């Protein structure tokens, strides 16, 4: 990566942050746990500045139900009613713009009943196909505003990547309105994706828990992974620190997808989502997805064995539940519930690995999905093959440290906050 290209992106971002400066100075109530700081999202700063960076532009927004203001209004509804911005289109990701579709679904092409705006479907579209959609919509600038949860396999960040690439192909500007990483931006954790395992749950070599905001990821994508960068602008937050969890933001939580009901779900997700790659339930179809894990016939000793690993910040409770859909639908199954008691020390990826290892040891029925989906989630064969070979938690997590250290060095160039 040439230094001049990185400097170009830094300059562009700084210019947008400066143009939004009046919003940063505005007063407001302190956030519940923010020590008197008032967080302002990228959208809040953009709107307070009168949308000046979008003057004269026909605008389309990539968003979903998480694109809301502090008073829980959707940004599309707000912009649609504001003459200072020419909003002409909306682009919906997986689960749809208004969020009516389950995992692996979207809402398709339709007109939004609330605003009359055309809504275009981006799910599983990329490259020239998506570029053609941007062209047909008539937009000059594509704006992205979606709440992420901090995990590589959460598909919205790859919607971001695909939209950036396609906006460049279509000759459109691209703007990212930043929102907090709900599980902090303190550290990148876990294995780094190998390119031969690239899918929509991981397009590029980033770590399993990336520890970045969407604006930082956009800068990383533009600087490291897009063959030709898109004209990118980012509007950063004010009042956010890398150590902040979501409850410090004072923002309402809107589930980014149907199985991400709370910030606590996001806290464990980058580790326990690995159970999607097994024949155990990852808790879909319960009120605690990714916190409840189990299977029919699993023994009572799993929780005890997992607690014996001494995993930091977490306790595992023996649990029984009956999923209403997905794996083991309608059956009462046994397993564990993940209880995080110290989120500062909790490492979700290490916990996920420990749970996989102990599930395999304590239940003879344990199996990986036949399609080796676990390799797509972890980004290589390392986790699966090491666990199959009998490696312990330290050995498995030690297997990715060199690649993780390299990613952390690259990541540092694109961070916006301290």
C-alpha cells in the first residue's frame, strides 16, 4: 500500500469531519455511561451541518432498521422530509430495508409505503450487477448507514465492501456515516481469513472480531482491498472512545438482524456463531440466540468441563431449551448458556474455541457440518483440523497469532478514534 494513497483517504476523511464540526459542538444530555460525553453518530453530524457535503447530489442510502436517530426515527424518513437533501433511492441489504426478512432473505425491489421511495435489493449482488442497479437508480452519491456488530461473518460489512466496489464501477461517490462498534474497538481478535475461503461471510483477510467501526472498515477496504479505490468520504462520530460498549452511546438498540436482539448477543456472537458450523444448535429459534448452545442427547458434563477451562469473564450454565425454528425445531435439547460477568476481560473468540473443544470432548455425537462451513466462518482449515487433532484452547488460538499481529499492524493505519 503506497503511503500517498493512505494520505489521500486520511485527507478526505478529515475534510468531512471538519465540515461536520458544528454538530460536534452542540450540547445535549450525557449518555448513561459516557462520563458526561455525548456521542453523535455520523448521521447526526451530517444533518446538523445541513447535509453540505451532499449539496447538489442525488442521494441513495444503503440502510436497514438500524439507521435511526437518537429519538428512534429512521434516517430515511428524516431525510425524505428535509428539503436540504435530494434523497431519491434506498438500497436494502440482507433482511431488507425495513427488516422483514429472516436470515438468508431480503425484501426484493419495491416502493417504500412510508415514503414512496424506490427500494432496490442489494443482497447477494455485487460487481457490475450491483453497479447497474446504482446506475439505474439515478443516484450521484451512495450513502451507507448500518449498525455493525463487530464480527467478520456479519454480512453487512461485506454489503459495504460490495457497494463500494460497485459504486466505483458505476462512477458514483461513496459516503459512510459512522456508528459505534457495540463491543468496543479495543482489539482485533481471532483468526484472519485466507483468501481461498472468501465468501459473503468474509470477503477479505480481516480478523474474526475486527475491532473497527464501519467508517474505519471502509477506509481499510479502500486502502488495502479494492483494486481501484472509490471516491470515499466518511463522516465520523464525536464522543466515542474505543473502550466504549454500546450502552455508553445513549442510542436505542435496534436489532440489526432478527437473531441479534440485544447488545449482549453481539458481545458473544463473534465466538459462538462458530456453532453454525457444527450439528449443535447456536440458539436460533430461542430468545437468546448465540447465548444458548446445545443438541439433543448432549451430556450434562459440558458446562462443567467448559468452566474448567478458566475462560476469562464468562461462566457456563447447564441449560435446556426448545428452538421454535432452525436446528432441533420443537425438540427440548440440552447444552449451555453463556453468561458474561466481566465484559472487560471476556474474549469471545477464545470462548468460542473453548466451547467447541469441550463440546467435542463431552458429546460423542459432535460433528462438523458436512460442507465444512466452519472453515468459511474461521477463514481457513486451521481451527477444524487442530480441534480434530486434539489441540487444546491455547494451541488453537496460538495458531493464528502471527497473522493476527500482521492484521493489527495494517488495521492501525485506518483507525479514526482513540
